[in-house]
């Protein structure tokens, strides 16, 4: 039955005849997706940018450490990450350092460790390097991170600050 004399249930919301369902699936959903997808993406981006707006500049730092060879680089890097002093250490080979040491100009092949950490961990990182580095005066310099990919910066905190959270739970017990 169609028209004015159609049964009442056909006029109820949610009623779907096969023709209406085909129309819904083939036309209405794709067309509405085209119009609503930019809106959904915009809302997602706003939420993400809010995360970035909440970042406090300088919360995280990059530290740079020079090492004489790959063995030392790997040993220090593994120790630094294991001790939760950094979330990640990149080993960058092929640098040449020119410096003055004991009144002589020196030129040495070295590797550079680029360490990503929480700023609160830089002093502990420096202490760890001083105790585990073969040089008499190990290079550990850092620079605060002003901005970055919010999920990456959160990951750094999650990794390096997890040891502090575990220590606090142990102390509370």
C-alpha cells in the first residue's frame, strides 16, 4: 500500500523499505560523508591543536654527547634509555671535531648522540655520562625544545617520567 492510505508503521522513523534503504546507502550516506568529513576532520584538528597549545615550551630537552666510537655510543645509549634518562638516543656517525685540548689543536673522528629527554632529567643524564664515558671531560650540552609533534613529546614524558611514577608508588607503599 502506498499513498495516503499506507499503514501507519511505514511512516514511523527508522522504517526502511528496500527502495529507501538502497537510496540511503547509495546516495544519502556518501553525499553526507562528503559534507560532514571536512567538519569531522576540522574538529579532530582542533582537538589536536589544543594539545599543542597546552605544551609548555622547555618541558623537554635535546642533549648532545660526543663519543669516540660505535661501541661507546651503543653502550652509553642503551644505558641512558634503560635508566629512563631519555626516551630515545640517535647515534649519528661521521662527525669531525676540531678542538683545543692541553694547548694543542686536535681533530678527531667522533659520533654524536642526540638524546631526547625531559628537561628535569638533564642533570641526571650529565651525571650518568660523567661516570660512564671514557673521556676525562665528556661533552654533554642541552637545549630546551620550544615546540614539536605533541604525541612525540608526550611519548618522551611517558617513557622518562614513568620511572618517577614507579618510585613514588614504591615510596607510598
